[in-house]
C-alpha cells in the first residue's frame, strides 16, 4: 500500500515478479488488491491489512500504534518465518521502524543500515538510516556491505573504502580518523580512504560512511546524472549534425537513463536485521517494484542475513 | 610553483590570462619562470620566492615557517594591496592557511569557506574548508554564497537551500534543524531544504552545507559524470548504429567532458577573506589556470569582497 502509485503500480510490479519466478505475498487492502490480480489473471496469496502509514506519520509511533498497517503486517510475516523478507515503497522511516521493532536486529548489530547499489555496482552503506554514527558503527557497515557485495554482486573479497575528503591517511573528521584505525584491523579488505569520485572506476566495491554523507553522495549522483543528460540534450539540440542523429540516439539515451534512474533499478537493501528488507523508491514504477522483489528474493536465496550474522560475529569474537 | 604541472603549465596559463586582459603577477622561482615567459614573448611582473610548500608539509606550520614560500609571498602581495587577489594550484590547505593568516578574515566572518561552482551554475559552500561547523556558520556561508551568486553569476536574489536528506521541514541532523531556523530569518532568499539531486534543475542557486558533505557532493558529481561518460562510451561501442556515428559524436563528447571536468573549468572561490582567493585543482592544465585567473579578476572587478563584507555586516547588525 506504500508509494506514490499504490496499490496499482505495486501490484503490477508484484505480478511481473511472480511471472519471473518470485514467490510473492501481497499485504494490504484485499478489496483493492484482489481485483487487480484477477484482472491480470494472476493468483497470489494476499494477506489483508486494514491500515496504512502515511508520509506525515511519525514512523516509530505509527509502527507502535497501527498494528494492522500493511508494513507492520508484512514485517510480522518475516518475524514469524512466513516470509523470508519484505519490500516496501512506503515511508522509509516506517519500513526501518518495522524492520527494527518487528523483524528485529541481528544479535550484536548495533545499527541496521541502508546499503544502496550504484549503477556502477558500488555499494554505499549507510545511505540514509543513521545520520550520526560512531566509528565502530562504520566497521559494522563495512562488514555488512562486504557480505552484500559477496552475495548479491558475487564479488570475491570486495574492496572496502572509507568515504573521505581526500585519499591520504589522516584526512577527515574525528569520525573518519578513528574509523580508519579500526577498519585497518577489521576482517574486511580495507583499501583506505576513498572520495566521492570513486563511485566510478576500480578502486573500491563498498563505500562506508555515515547516513547523511551517504545520502548526499547517492542523491548527488542522481542529480549529476540528470544534469549530464540535460546537457547532452541541450548540446544535441544546438548542433545541426547531432540534431540529425537524434532519432538514432534517442533509444540509447533512454537506455542510459534507465540504467542510472533509481526509479527503474529497484531498491536499497536494509542490512543488519533478522530478515531481508528492501526499501523501494516512493515513486517506484512496476519495473522498479519487480526489481526490488527480485533483489529481496536473491538476498534470501544467497543467504545474505546468515552471511552478515557470521561476519558481525567474527568482529566481536 | 604549486600544482602537478608547475611551473610550466601554470606559467602558460598565466600567459593565456594576460593575453585575454588579466593583469597577472607571477610569484615563485624567477630563474624557472622568466625563461618560460621569454620563450613565449610575454612580459609580466615576476616576484621572486625562494621556497615552496609541498603536499607533505603541514599547511599551518609551513605557512608560519616558510616565510618566502610562493603562496606566502603571493598572499602578502594581497595583504599589502599590491594585488587584488591570489590564485594557487598548490596544497589547498596551504592556500587556506595563507589566506587566513596572511590575507586575513573579514571582520565578523567566523570561518572562510570554499565556494565551488557546478557546471549547472550552482554554488556549493562549504565544499571542503570546514569539516565541523555550527549552525551560525552555515548562515554566514549562505550570505557569502549569495554574494558570489550575485557578483560572479549575475543572479538577482539567488535562491539558497540547505543541503539535507529530504525536502520536508524537520529533516536532518541537529545541525540542519537549527540552521533551518536561523536561515528562515536570515537576510538571504532561503527556499528550505534541498537534496543532492538539486545540483540540477531550478530549485536553488546556492547550496549551503558543512565542508565534509559539500566535498562529498562535489566529488560525487565528478565521479558520476565520469561514470556516465564511461557508460555512454560503452554503449556506443556495443551498438553498431552508434559506433558508426562515433566520429561525429566524439567532438560533442569532448566538449561535454570539458564542461563537467574540474581540471578545465577553473577553480573554487575561497570566500570570507580580505582579498580574492581562488584555489585551482592540483592537476590544473593551462586552460584551468587561465580560467582561475579570470575568475579572480572578475571577483575583484565585481567587488565580491566588499559585497560579502556588507552582507555579513547586515547579519550581525
């Protein structure tokens, strides 16, 4: 029931995921969901939820008070083992609160975090869950991000970098200086400080940072992508030679846009909880919802949660 | 004498700027600079400086101890009124220390800051000088960024946004929550919270943030630009129709790259000091150096320093 285009677009995304082999349980207002399934000739399990949490609700309060909200019911299906994970395109805060309070944190995980995957296959963790963090949290983010890189991106011994304002040792705030020391002895393949520009190139697979900086990096990359596409179109329009090629270039532009567009490529993984949680963009289309469901299914099949539990266990052992 | 390609590339950049009408004093090792000028048939004032500050030196200590370093001598020319400003492609830390200790802060400016201009004509301040800031510093950044938008970009009543993780009021860390309140009553055209994606689009002209987040935004945008260009080339190479067009597309690609490439478009303005200071990229080519010198000349001609002084005065009056 969450997201700007719910429930129709979400249900259609679920139908697409089901047809590609994902086992999906739909949670929400049965009276609105069932007709959409039937019209598409698709049968799927629907679990009714009578309430929804809006963007204006305080997430933690809403999760405690609206026991029958769709995200709460979905999270309970995960907590009871009926589902391996849940996907939400609703309020990110509500999904995180449901994950923390209902699904629960893994033992010894201090702070679940949002791990976003860039079109260049770089993982940025945390990209928005924890605005103020301590150095030891960044170490756990590194372990969890590495587990995701191994299981989801199939990268062996992923390279972990600490987001900073320069590559040299000793750069950054007290947070980065202390985290640098801890990461140097942590059970991850730490390659040192990296910069925003390393979202491209080969220096690093996992970029570790606080949720404020990670969010700035993620959304700044979206903005720059948009900026560059705008400039390309401007330039093509002003150059007669290029203008003549536009009919041929347009499909390539569209394909490029879809590769960098967060509304297409799915969702972000919330890592550190006892089940799989994927947070989709509020403006997700059916394509994004289907991708987010496939991400969640892959995480479950690849044993992401177990891998994270083992990794975090190793840091505290 | 600063930068990866000094002194030759820097001298050639100065020659280019001189030829476009900028009055340039070259500061550094006369024995190395003079022959380059003569070979180019260019006459310019050279002020000798016997020392240089390296990337390995501690900036504040080096500025205090190496009184005859090129950046110190250049800063003294500004302090004495012999020059309206200085440009450096050397250590950013050394240039900032020379600006603070030799040129000096404007009265009532708490923290000089780095204002970077994106290819979309958005100003981000601070983009790297102050990693830990207080809400009242962000208000001064807003005033100084607005002055730069008015004088350098000729924007009337520039729109100022606070970099945050969402557009809604009440988002962010304590820093953003408190700064939001102060900015709402400050003498700037405050439009509220903005996100990284607003480096494109029309929502804002000046983006205010701490130096860590601003640096992440700036370098992340560089990285994304690089990423998108890489993806375009990849796509063009794999599509026979596009591959045939490459000879025609290549110049447009190059032009686009140069519009987004920080090594081409010049430098960043250090705002809040008693003279003009422009910090160029360490890997600046002659084109970038010439652009940085033209930026500094424009700042002087447009009365940037006086405008900032008046704006800051208004906030404390």
